[in-house]
C-alpha cells in the first residue's frame, strides 16, 4: 500500500500547508464577514479602491502564510532532515511571528483598523492555522505508525478508535460551545471558539495514539475524557472572554429577535396622578389616567393603541418606560418583571419615538451628535471614529445619507427629522420601540414613507412596536393587533382584521364611524358620538362608557357593575357588562 511507505517527506508537509492555506482563507473571510463593509461605512475617507475586492486581501494574507511555511519546510529539511515537523520548533515560531507582523500590517492598511484589532484578529487566525497544521501532521504520523508497525487487524482497530475519539471530541466540544448561545453575534463566534478549543483535545488524542497505542487501546475512554476536559475548559475560558468583548452596539445589527417570542406583557396596570391641595400638599383625589390595562406584545408584532385624546395611551407608554410611577400592576419584558428603578441595561432595550420631531431634536446639535448621544451615554462608546461609523450605519438604516451627518435639525424636512428620531431610537439596539403618534405631524405622503420604513425595519429585525395613534387609517396600515382604550381602560382588543371587520364594543363602533365623509353634492357629513367624555377624576360608576352608550343591550346594570372580559371570537375580546351586546344590531345615533 502507498500509505505504508509514508515517512516525514516534504511533499506531505506541502500538501498540509496548502490545505491549511485554503482553510485559512475560508476562516478569515468568515471571521470578517460582518466587518468587510467597514471601509465603506467610514465617513471621513474611502480606503477601498475600485476593483479591490475583500477576497483579494484574504488571499494575500494567507499567501504569506503559505510562502513562509514552504520556506520553513525547505530549511527544516536541510537542517533537521525533517524528523521533527509534527511539533513546533524555533523555525515554526519565527514563521508565526513573521506571519502575524505582515498580516497585521496588511489588515490595518486594507480595513482601516487600529493595531490592536488587527493584531488580535491575525493572531487568532495564525493560532488556528498553526494548530490545524500540527493536527494534520499528527494524523499522518498516526496513520504511518499504525500501517508500518501493526498488523492489519490492529491497524483497523486502532484507526477506528482514533476516528471515534476525534469525532466525539469535535462533536461534544462543538455542542458545549454552542450550548446556551442566545446572542447571534456570539453564536457566530462560537464556530471559532469551538475550532480553537477542540485543537488541543485533538492533539492530545493524536499524541496518545503515537506515544502509546497499547495504552490507548485499553483506556480509550480515559484518553477521550482527558481530551474533552482540555477542550471544554478552554471553551469555557474563550466563551467568557468573548461575552465580555462583544460590543452592545453590534447586537441588533446581527441578531434579529425570534419572531413570535414573548416580549412585553402588561397585567392590570394602574397609573393614578394624585391631586394635591394646600400648603401640606394633601391628596384630595386622583386622576385615573390608566385603570387596569392588560395586553401583550410579541417580537415582530405591532400593537396599535387607539382612542380619543386623554384616554391614557401616552401614560401607558410612559409607565412602560418608567417615566411615571405605576400604582399597581406588573410589566414584564421577556417574562422578567421590570424593576421600579430602570437600569441602563433595561433602558437600552426599550426606546420611544415621540410625536413632534422638532421638540425631540436639540437644535444646537448636529445629527451625528444627536444620534451618538445614546451610544455614548448608554452603550459607553467613546471613540469618535467608531461613533461616526455607527451613526452612519443607523442613518443608512433609515434611508439617509452620509452628507446628512454634519447637518443641524433645521436643515431637514419633517419626514427627515422623524427618520433621525427613529435612527436615534435604534441606536441602543432596542427590543421594543414605542411610537407615540410618530406620523401625526407629517404630510400624508411622508406618513406613508415613515410607515413603510418602520415596517421594513420590523421585518428585518423583528422589533416589537407599540404604536399609539388616533388615526385609524394609520393603524390599519401598520398594526397586527389593535387595543381600543376609553377613559383609562381597554374596551376591545383583537387582530386588525377582526376589529375592523367586526367591531363589537359600542365605543369601537363609534370610533370607527367618527370620520368625515363628503357626499356626491360635496356636502361634508360629520359623525360625532353624542355626549362628553367623563372626567377621569370622578369616572361614572359601573361601565365608564354607559353615559354615552346607545345600544339596545344597555340597562341599569351598566351603571352598577364593572365591565368584564367577553370573548367575541378566538383572539377577539371586549370588556362590557352585558353579553347581549354581542347580538346588538342597533344603528349608531350621531349628530
């Protein structure tokens, strides 16, 4: 057999380094796949020339690795007659150092990275390549030793055990490394962590098979266990280091939330503003702005919160953000209760887009500084170049350009200002975005652009949206579910299709009909619900809507009993006193 004549011949080593050279290109390309556009994102100057593709520099860096190793093989063959090469010696160490120096310089020049980032990246790649080279040479040694010195039966048994040990070590180490990786950015890094961690284990198994194959035959499980312990301990260390070095600003770029997972859950939320009087500020009453609201939002879902002005929509948003203190109720974010005092960690997960972009943007700051503010204050990024690169990326997400970076708010149109506000909200990589009338101050054409932008962002990253508005046409365009509020309470909730096609609560029917229509003779008809909204300071007893209720099912119980939850159909509920309202077909009475 051909393999029976294998020695430490140079041609074997040449095959090894060429194979590792190809692997190195794949590794470096994969390692940098999220950084290859950094030169394009850099706002100060372009470092990429036309026709200079990313793969070229990867081939050049690894080509130096190939050349140095081929030189090392030639020198080692002359000096040491090549009997040492399956392990490192001084020549190998010098080659690695030379590879790191040249690779770092090339990496810095092409990708415009500082020396620290370039050095870390190239060193990691060189360590991986060297480890793979050592392992490949050991594999040749194991095959050669068994084929020359053992019988056919022993060769089959030893190589089978060796193969089993290799497969188990790779599989278990990879499984452990990827176990519990919730962050996709870290999940991408686990491939490299597993590769680095598994190499010492594989080398350990290979050395045991070389040094004492008889021992391995009887103690194969101990040999595999030792290899696994080495690899898993190294994987634990590398995972901890990797977790600590992940920058928060990169998470949302790469990690879309899993669509449909529980995001926000509000249970019986109550927010009452106290009414104080006198020098001693004695409380004489309370404004029941929110009085027992419950709903949930999933990742990738938009819940539209609609109702008349003063019904408590914005107070719900402020309570979620922790900007007003709730009297009772629970707010859960990903099934974890939100603390009373919001930490920075919680703050960056929930962001808000306010109604008036003019009031939301500091007129004395440039756009780059406005968007960079949360990056500095919440994510702790201080490097100016990194800030500009990140801000530019955010502007591109909202369809703005590099030339907008250094402009002031007054130089933008209303729609562009709202895009800047949205970019600032995205800066902290939030999971939930609260949008409080984000399109009410914009023209209809610009409204459509902003709504389409929000929908595209949600489709890409699966943000959860709480969309607060009084404009039913807007909520019909963007919402998945609709919650209708009246005087601090939710009176109807369901999917957009169910609520619009089958409005059941009398207030929802009235709200959907409260619009202006123009007849054929151009006479405007206004549909306005009779009566005034009761005061939230002293709401009427029983159902708060009963003074304005027009349905046939209305009776004296409506003045006495609080509404309860009634199922209309699957996923569609109302809060009413009388279930007969489900059968009500009474026409609306308008003025």
